[in-house]
């Protein structure tokens, strides 16, 4: 049985996940200092942990946290003014903005500002992901470390260095507009999708999926879509994540083994997430033509979502969408995915011909999916003796122990 103090603690944790980004963003706008803003937000959280168990959770917990943090900011500024021996009137003028309640537009800008700062291109991709989960996602350093299977000191160092880099680079605390905003968004979308993919198909460790990371990425994507509703690719990314997430419960079987898309029980797909994904895709398609890369990927995923059975999948349309995606991205990985679609539309021999050409691409050297796909197609063609070394090569390239064991089992099954 959960006692009142434990219930209050869980409530505080839930409030923090929802309110921390707005809190840090608002404080950063007042103070112009990201590190100090986070420190003050954390102090407000500590104050809540001290006061709420006895006094009860306030009616507007987000406002309570903001007031506590602002009061602490005022105290710090007063001490700083006194240290510099400024006149009281000047100090009062300097503190006035901190005492004002932000408008709804400012709240939205605060969140967007924080997202854009956390995902700034001046940072490495790994640093952007860690800082975004920390500042916008409300995760602790320990939670981020566990999510990415990294030592906590490593994640802590990434976050500290990221903040230092932002300070040294003098990244402005402002929301870019027009073309400047459009130029910054790809960096944000890249980070959110990286977080989602790490949850949807874990790169290392014993777990195939990490649903918590997918949920964090979805929440970030939905926040961003609300902040910039006219940006088509934001809706495209949200659609892609919603549609993928709708299949989450069918990706792993009762033994904990992965289930291929075409073998999944479609009656167990999450209909709410499917509807949300298709609705987001419609918004993206209505906002922009030609379609961007995330929207094209969402459209491909929608082909699977709309098929009641695997046999009803419109593979010809999927190939056409991949044609557009290859043209847009010039990515050999996308070409490999297209080859799989071609094998479904025109037969394994047609797909194998494309994969054999891609295997010569230096960019795909060491990419285990080339050998995995080639092994799959050779099995479908009955060429088991050729398939076995492909699965063995793929097994030698994967970082996951469970995936390696699965591929070696497939190699053994080739006889």
C-alpha cells in the first residue's frame, strides 16, 4: 500500500516532468544564464519536496515552482547588487522583469527557446541528446545514463561540457524567426528522432526496446508541434513516431524475441496512436509539397498501418515513396530499405540484385544490415549455403549480444 508521503513524492516527480522545461526556459529568459536557470529550478524542486508532503500539493503546482524559483532569483540578484554597491532603486528596476508573470506567448517562446538551445548545432549529437533529455525531458542524469547504457559520470560530463560550450559560443537566448528558425529545426528533429530510435530499436544491451525513451521522444515531438504548428516536417516526424509506437506492444513475443513487422498481430496495434499518426501525417502533407524526409518516412509507415493484413500492403506505393526519399536524401541506407521494398513488390531476385550493388558502397562497409538483408533474400531464393556466411558476417558486426545470438541461430538453421 502506498502511503501519503510516497504518493506526494510521485506527484512531485510527475509535475517536474511536465513543468521543468517551462520553468527552466522562463528562468533562462530572465537570467540569460542556462546553468543558473537549471540550478534555480532544481532548488524549487527541492523546496517542493520539503513543503508539499506537509502542506499538500498546491492547486497550480507549476506556478508554485515558478514563484519559488523566481523568489530565489530575486534574492540572488539583490545580493549581487549589494555586492556591487548599487543603489536600491537601480536594483529594483533590474528585478522588475523577474516579478512579472509571463504571457502565454512568452511561455511558448520559453519552451521553444529551450528546445533550440539544447539542440544547438554547435554541440555534438550525443551532447544535444543528453542536454535535451535533461532540460526539456526533465530526466535526471542517472535516468539518461541508464537509458543509453552509459556510465553516469560520462553523461554528467557531456551535459556540463554542453553548457560550457553554449556559454563560450555565446549562443543567444532568443527564438529565431522565419528562415533562421527553419534552418535550426533539422537539428532539433534529428535529436528527437535519435532518442526515439534508441528506444524503438536499442543499439546495445540486453533489451530490444526501451519504451520510456520512445515516450520521451514522443512528448518532445508533440511539444514542438504545438510550438511551431506551421512546420510540416515537425508534424511528419510526430506522425512517424506515433505510427511506429503504435506497433510497440507487438514487436516482442512472449519469449522476449523480436517479431518482424509482417508477422505482427495487427489486431493488437494501438488504434489511438495509429489515428494520431495518420492525423499528423495529413497535417504535414497539407502544409508542404514536395514532402520532406520525415513525412515521406511517415507515409511509408502509413502504408503498413492502413493494410489490414500483411498481404494487403501496397508495396508498389512504398517503392515509389522510397524513390522520392532516395532522391531527397541520397542515403545508401535508404537505398537498402528501398531494395527490401523492391523484393516485396517484384520478388527476392530483384531485391538481391540491388543489394549486391549496394554491398560495394564503401559507406555501407561494416553495416550489418547489408549482410542480414542479403541473407534473408538468399534464404527466400533457397540458396542456403550462400545465406549462412551472410548471417555469420552480420553477427560479427552487431553490438548487441542478443542480436548476435539470433543471427548465429539463423546461420545455423541454414544447415
